[in-house]
C-alpha cells in the first residue's frame, strides 16, 4: 500500500508541475486559486500518507518550497506563464489545511477507544 501511495504522490507532483509549466495548459472553468488549493491539498495528503515517517516540520516547508519553485519557473519568459504570489499563498493555505486535518485524524486514530 505504501508503494502505491508513493507512486500516487510522485505522479501528482509531476502532474502539477507539468500543468504549471505548460505554455498553453488546458483551460478549466474553475477559479485558478481553487485549482492550486486542490492540487496542493491532494499532494499534501498523499505525501503525508506515503511518507508518514517524515515529520510535518519537513513536509510543510518542502511542499511550500515546491509551490515556490513552480512560481519561479513560471517567470521564464519562454513559457508565457504568469507568476503570482497569490498562487503561492493558495498553495500554502492548502498545505497547512491538509496537514492540520491529517494531524487531527492521526490524533483521533491514536486515541484509545472507551
């Protein structure tokens, strides 16, 4: 199961990066920030499940850094993409929310049953 989760995590990371750097990505009639939040929420959940042994203190900055790298790459003029710090903010909100929810679920699962 862990192997499958790790494959899904890296596939999601690759998909998100590819969509972010395509010069002409498919147009989806959904608010751009919602697309960012959905992608980073999914990546974070998969990352936490696939690499549970990695501390949230490492996962959090790593995923935020990934969002930052995407925005830096989008600054390359040849890509014809727009870098926007609001996109990074949406990524950060999604990562923090996903890790908070995962933490609550982990505590709930660890709580002794009465």
